[in-house]
C-alpha cells in the first residue's frame, strides 16, 4: 500500500532471515563469470538510518540485526550477511542498515545488472537519488536502474533477462490482501517467460487466513525445485495483530541454499527468540 514505509521495520527479524538468504543467493550467482540480473519488485529505500525517527518509533532492529552485531560465533551464511551490514558501518557502531537494493549493489559486479521498482513516492525518489549518486561518483556498482512504479507489472516486461541468469526478489508489504494473489500471478507469468530464474518470495507470518494458506499455494505454483524456510520468534499475539515470524519461498534454489538454511535457522531461533514459542521449519523439494 502507498502508506507503507519499511523504515519503521528496518533490520528486524524478518529482514535478517530474508537478507541472509539474499546474500547467499547473490554470492552463489556471482561465482560464475557470466553476468546475471537482480530484479527487486518492491525495493524500498537503499539504506536505512537506524537513528532516524522512523526506525526508532518501534526500534525493531534491536530484536533483529542488533542481536547479531557483536556475535563472534555466527554460522557462515549469517557471518557473510553481517559482513555486508558492517561495510556500511566502518566505525563499528550499528547505525545504517542496508535494504535489499544496497545489499545487491554491494554484491553484484560490473557485468551484472540491477533493476529496482518502488511505488511509494518518497521511497522511490530516495532510491533513484541513491543510485544516481552511486553511479556518478564511480563507486563500485552494477548498472542499476531504479523506477517509480508497480513492480508486479514492471517485472514481466524484464523477463527473460538477456543473460538468461537472474534472481527475482518479490516482497510486498502484504498490507493489502490482494498482494498474496498478485504474488502468485507474478510467479505464474514469470515462470512462463523465465522458467530457469531464481525467484525469492518473502511473506509475513501473521494471524490472517491468506498467510496461513500462502506457502501451500506457492508450492502448487512450483513446477520443480523449491525451498521453504520459516522463522517464528514468538507466539502469535492473543489479539491477532502483529508479526510473529516470516518465511521465504525460493523457486529454483541453488543446491547450496538448503544446507545454508539448515545451518543458520537453529542459530537464529536461539538468538532472536522472544518467547518459548520461537521455532523454525525448513522444507526442500528437489527437482
């Protein structure tokens, strides 16, 4: 929805799960010299200031990234993610948190391409300004294009990407219940155009029928290999409100992702748990 600002939630437990997976996937894709594209349908701002009024309204990062910040025993997938966050905070103080566009910019190479969509007018302006500055200042960056617009619609116009290699991140806010249906439609149509692409869908675990049914619907849209990882940090609220966990669903995951998630999920439960109902699940359906 146009009122949604991710800045209120930057660095929370859901970001930790999603971004650990994203960092692993982009790192895997970059192991081959051949270029690839990263497409982010709901990009948000590139960098979040955790000292800002928005971030401090709920300070959700304190029960997310802040719990990893001083750890020295992180499993390797979490350690690589933390290294990317630390790159924005060279003085050792956690102040800036990278959104998925910034993480991609840090991990993609000059031969790769980054395509970003954001519908919120303020977020899209900040996003376009950020990447214009990055490119004009000759900082290491892929060739990036950030557009103000609907990522569901914009995605299909980009598929298949010219190198026939790509990662597509789909993570709307789901404040509008129609987002669940639109994700399924985007996957169905995206697979028709680009069947070999790696598709990453993030979704919230909330007390809503659409959320309960979503993973099973995603499985039915998957013609081959898929992975589903979910992390709960607490019990659902008695009043039915709020986010108690989140999940990622990956179509065509690389063979390394299941092992990475198997390594990191038990650790995240121990580190991010807010009550005794914290837990995780991991499913993998090979092709």
